[in-house]
């Protein structure tokens, strides 16, 4: 009897997901996968399986991943000391070499492999790429400023080989998406400066936002170590507009690492005009907790969703 009840519950869940599956049918969904959840093999396997499920029910997932903790561990093993300015890692030539090795190498290929393993029966395959492939991501050197605590004068901070995307060429990603085979692009946040040809590290959130915009994708899902955006009382904000996101930054309610995440979402959604009548059909960004099992499926295929949706 219990087996029958369990079966009915699962069937009911699948049936209730149908309207949402239809909303996202053949739509591109960009997923930024990061945070400490990446270091846990079992969580990574579940994430890979969920991404394969998205592909099999008709979506086109594109994964952009980070790897900060993995870079830090490799730098420690290599005896390379990291310098930080206002919480931002200074990427010198030696650090850049390690960052590219970790991001484009071990992290990227392992994630692509986990997707391929999860999709073996249906022949869904993860394809590991970096922004250096096929002119995927062109960057310029990032410029940061900070106020001198004594003089309060703005000073330029040199972060080394840290880049900001200036152009994303989606040709290769679109070719993989539109191929008769079921490929899932997995992208490492590494880019190349146009004139010098030098390699730069890119903030993974920023890289994912640029890819989302270039692909005119339906959803931009930022998986991290936080449940979403919190208000002044520490309560989760389920939905907000771009204007409301800006106000959270201006009023100081958003602090620390949440500020660049909101700025990334705002930048990704700006200029992305949609004629869709209903809000669920319009492009949006969602900040959600990657440590929660099946959080992608909850967000996309249930009425209540997960995290904070910005539209």
C-alpha cells in the first residue's frame, strides 16, 4: 500500500510540473554553479543529474562554473601566497597560471564528466569549454577603485589578471545546443584580451551573466551558499524588480558578496526587453542555495520556486 501511495505522490508531482515544463520548452537556462557545494562529490553528482533531467524534458541548460576554493587549495599546495585587496584576490601571472589549470582543467572536466555519467543511458553529454575556446569570451582588464581611508581620495586598485567580459560570441554554444545530439556546454570563467591575447580570470557570476545576455536566455540561475536575498529583517525576499534590487544596494540593505551578485543580475537583465504578457514568460534571474538538493527542479518546475527571483 505504501509503495502505491509513494508512486501516486511521484506521479502527482510530475503531472503538476507539466505547465512549467511547457513554459521552458526549448528555452535556454544559464546556470552558474559555484560555492562550496562544488567541493562535495555527492552534491555535484545530484546537480549533474538534475541538469541532465532539464535537457531530457526539453530545456537547453548551459552551465558556467566557479572554483575559488579549489584555486585556493592548489595555490596553497604550490606554495603561492595570495594577496587580497578589499576581499578581492590579486591575480598575478603565477596565480593566473594556477587558476587556469584548476578552472579549465580539473574543475571543468570533472563537472562535464559527471554530466556525461549521469546522462549515459540517454546519451546526454557534458562538453567542457573555457572562454578561450572559439573566441567565446573576450575581456578587458578589470578596473577597481577604493577610497583611501585617510584622504578619502579614490585610488585605482590593480587586481592583475582579472578581466571583465566585453563580448561573448555565442556561436559555439548555439551549435552545441542546436546539434542533433544532446550536448550540455560547461564553461570555465577564463577569457582573452582582444589586443594582447593575454589570459584573464573572470568572476564566475559575471561570466555567467554575460553568457545569459548573449544567448537571450530565459532564466539565469545563480547557485551559491546562500538561500537568496534577505531584507532588513533577515527575511527571504521571494521576488523583486531590477529597480528594487538597485534600491537594496543604495540603502545598504545588501552587503558584502550580495552586492556583486545583485549587480550581475541587474546587468544581465538590463536591455533584455520581452514582449511576453505574463511575468513567468519573461527573462529573469534567480539567486538560490546550491546546497539544497534538487533546487534547480524546485525553482523551475514548482509553483513556489526557490530563492529570490529578480525580473
